[in-house]
């Protein structure tokens, strides 16, 4: 019998971040710009559909677990992705959520051309207009 395994456990969680967002404009693909790549990410849609999405480091790209009405399924596409040094490509195609500064009215902006990000990318299909989302990331 062959056992295949991979262990990504450090002695403790080195980084933790949490937040929320609500896209009230034209929904685009979203990036949570953390400055580091998480090993675990969980996203809650708390606006009626009450969906939950979970991704761990080592899962195939755009794959993760989706929970809806207490039914959990493994999805193999259109899920959040854990990213590091990700090139956002063309200008104004991503909504970027990052740490709020005192001059911001909120913590979102559009990406610049070929801007690099580490954190989480979220496909447009997961977050609809006026949906309140909460999330946690651990690295």
C-alpha cells in the first residue's frame, strides 16, 4: 500500500486576518490583498443565500468546499484561490480590498495594470451586487 501525504503545519499560525466587504457597484473579480499567501481561507455570504466557501493550501487551483443549506460539496472550479505574486493583468478588471487608511472612505479600489498581489482572489460568480461577505485567512 502506498501512502501519499503532504504536511503544511507550522508550530503555530503565523498570520491571521479577517474582514468583510459589500460590493454595491459593478461586481468585478475581487482580490483580498493581504501581502501574504494564506494556508486557509473561509468566506461567508451572509446576505440571504448563506453560502460558505473554504479553501486550503495545496488544493487544486479554483477548487474548494462549498456549504449551502448544511450540504457540503467539493467544487472543482470558480472557487476562491490562494495567490502569491499574482499578476492582475489589465487595469480596472479587479476590485481590490486592502487595509484601510485614514484617507480612504472604504478599503476598496480598482487594480492597476500588471499589479502583483498576494492573498486571495475571488471569482465574480461568488459575490453578487449588494451581498455582505465576511472572511478569515490564516497563514
